[in-house]
């Protein structure tokens, strides 16, 4: 049978193999294009896994949070959690009024922003509009290193440097642990976020706008404050919201310096407890995993997560909605 | 004096400009005013070889440039340019790319101060003072000598706020609504935007944006308006509107316009300065005079080559 054909079967096999090889040479395989070598398939799979890993981890965390939070609310009514302002999870008489913790978080974040917005914006205006290029090349990286200082260092800084000054000013009645001290260091911690991102936004404002303002007889300050800053508004607001979200999520410094007193008072000289500090406190103890104290962790974490997620979404929305498009 | 160059081209014979340089010696003191300078007629500056035509009309001098040089770091952009800018006239600065037109323009309101490493030399006399004197406040100079740029650059604010901006920063305390309306009317934009003053300046078309920028400059009530190729980014219809506007504005303001476009210089300007950079890329003034003289009877071969389109 084979003899009838002008070519032998081996010859056919060799030819088809060669053809195969040629086809592969001529059409390098692409994902989805069908044909891939085994090594290519392996690399493709590994890259896919790496890319999706963080997404899976995030989804996993959210699912755990949701699951445990639901467990918690099976035992404690929603109204006890969201309808009360007193928190005493570790006492015999348990109260889970999360507002005490949200309030502590909010107060520290507000103090932090009160410190960081003026400092950060002034730094950004200086770097973008006043500083000679060489000075900026030195100062900006240093400012960004500040963002890399471990937050526990800020916590001790609050205790040994900031609190004593506060006590000097307001008297010895003020505790070494207080919201003001913690808020100030959180503020210092988020200055680089505001300064760096706002400076980026301000530097992106076209030079022609500055020239237009100068040509009308503006001083450098007028150009900075009345043209560049408003033109960079979206980036500046987004940087502030991101910084606020960082302040809300900040843990170590506020655990060390804020005290551990969940309370709903307006006095910043009192000790407070933030959501994050409460989570630390509950996680460090010998809390049994089946207990209600363990489950409330997740409810608090969920609240925190929703809060910071919301802020990030708002930041993105603001930066898109108010962005000015220049050619 | 006829406004349109092309009617001039057809109707008028070349002006008599060949006045002997010797007549210059009759004046002992340097004339502060152009009519006196006019008597000097044509003269060739030995070092710079700039040709100046006779001015036949009575006209004041808004700016008197004397030996103005500008440097960017080690690079010299323009070299010892001397010329008057006649008041309430349109003066065009023409010449090929890189000849220092924009640099010269930006010297006149100290915009070059904003460029790191930029330096200016010489003297620009404005109301008896030297603008280039470091003791003169550049901010004050720019308030009185406005500028319109090549690409329209309205602020990302409302039309109203764009026009009011300069007045606000200069502490204007009068009726802002009237000022804005007046400036927009004079910039021939009022009828198009009167019902949408709250709209963003960036929402306008390119030509409208440029007229908004002109309105913005007018609202500060400057004496002189410098325009750096104000129509080069615009379509022909918008360009025509800007040119008409320049002619109207010359009734009240002194206008200096940089242009690449020879026809535009012919259409809008009363006086023309032709600048050229040599091989070392340093811009020099080649010829200055009434626009019709420059265009119909250029005295320098290089001017003639340029306006007849032989290079540039």
C-alpha cells in the first residue's frame, strides 16, 4: 500500500513535522491564539496566577469579613452596634456601640488633617512654584522617605516628644495618652501624601496658564493660589481624601499614643480608642475564637473597610469628575 | 494713513526714503519722540547694519528700545536691537523662526524674568523709565503692558472670572459686571457669550478662547498689548476676526504683534520690524519702518528676499 505512493510513510511524517515546526516559527503563539508550546503554556499560567493572586486574596478577605460579620449580627442586633455610643466589649456587661470607636477614629483623623492639610499644601506650593529645581530634587525624595518611616516610630515620637509639649501647654492634668498627641503625629505621617500628590497635580498644570496669569500682573503668590491651586483642584482634593483614608486606617501610632479609652467625648485632650486600636487590643488578648469578642473584631473591621473603601472611591470620583483637560 | 496694506500696494508709489544719513547730525540730543527721530531718515548702523525708514506721520513713541540684548544662559538670543514702538499703532515683528521675535516681545513686559537663566541688557524706555531696570517691579510692568499668547490659554474658570481675574488681583473696586461686559465687547466676544458668562472659558472654540484672552488682557486696562502669534493656532475665519480686532484695538492701545504670516503683517500693521538671525543664531534687527515702505521698498536685500518668500 505504502509502496504505491510516491513518498514513503516516514517521509510523510518528516514532512508534516517540518511543516508543523515552520508554522510555529511563522506564527509565534499568543495566548488565545490556540497553539502554545508546553513551556509557553506554563509561563502563561504562572503569570496569570501571579496577576490574579492579589485579587483572590482581596476577595478572600472580604468574604471572611462578611461571613464573620454576619455571624456577629446573629448574636448582637444591628441596633446595639450602630445605635449606641458606648463600647465595653471586654467587660462582663458587654456593649458594642461602634460609634465610640468611629468617633475616636474620626477625631484623630480630623486632628491629623488639620495638621497635614496646611503643612502639605504649603509644602506642595513651595516645591511646585517657588523652589529652585535643584532644591526640589533634594527635598521631595526626603519628604517621600518620611512616608516610609515605620509608624511605631511615630507612636513613640508622640509619647516622648509631642505629649510632653501638650502637657506643658495644657497642664499636668492632661494624660500622656491623648487624642491630640496621636492626631498630630498622624498628621505628620500623612503630610508626605498630601504634599507629594498635590505637588504632582500642581506641576501638571500647563506652564501657559501660569504665563497667562503673570502677564496680567500677578505676583507669584497670586499665580500659585488663584490659578495653579484651583487648576489642580481635583488632584489636591484626591490627595487629601487619600491621606484621610490613610489616617483612618492608621493603627500603630494611635494604639500607642491614643490611649485605650473608647469614648464619645469632644475633648481632644482625653484618651480615645480608634477602630484600629480596638482591633489590636482584641487580637492581642487570649480571646477564644468562638466568643462574641472575637466576632465583633470582624464587624469593626468591616466598618473600617467600608469607610476607607468609600473614601478611596470618592477620591477617584473627585479626581475624574473635576479634572480639567488641557491640550 | 490707509489701513490696508494691499490697497497701499496698488495705490501708492514707493515712499521716498533715501534721505541722506547726514541729516541726523542736525539733532544734538537723542529725540525722546518719534517725530524728531523721523528727521534722521534712513541710516545704517555701522555695527548692526539696521536700516530705519523715515516716518512721515506725527506719532508718539510708546516704547523706545535701545540696544536691547537678551541671553538665555550663555546663549545670546538677540543682539542690540534699537527701535521705537509708535503709540496707538500696530507694530509687527517679522522674520524666520529663531530670529528672536518672541524673545524681543517678551523683553517688553519682562516675561523673560520667569525663565531661569534669562538675562537682558540695554534699555526699554516706557514713560521716562527704563523697564529693564532691576529696580522696576516686573509685576507692575506686566499690569501695564499686557500679553496675548500663541495658544489661547484661558484659565479653567468661568468666562466671567477669566475676564475679572486681572482686575481682581489688581484690587479693582468698581463695577465688575460693567468692566467684564466692556472688555468682552471690545474684544468682540460679548454677543457670543452674553448669556453664558458662567460657562467655563475652556468650553469655547479656539478663536473665542483667543478673544477671551484678549478681553482678559484689556480688562486690566494696559497701555500696550503684546501679541505673540495670536492667530497661528486658529482657522482662517477666526484669524480674520482677530486681525479685525487688532485694527480696532489700535485706536486705544499700542499693539506689538509677532507674526510668521507675511500677509497678516501687511494686513494689520502700521510699522514692521524685520529680524534675522545669522549663522551663530543671534537675532538682529535688519530693517524697521512703516509697513508699506518695508513691503514695497525694502532697502535691505535680506528683507526683500524674506518678504518675497525666498526664505523663512
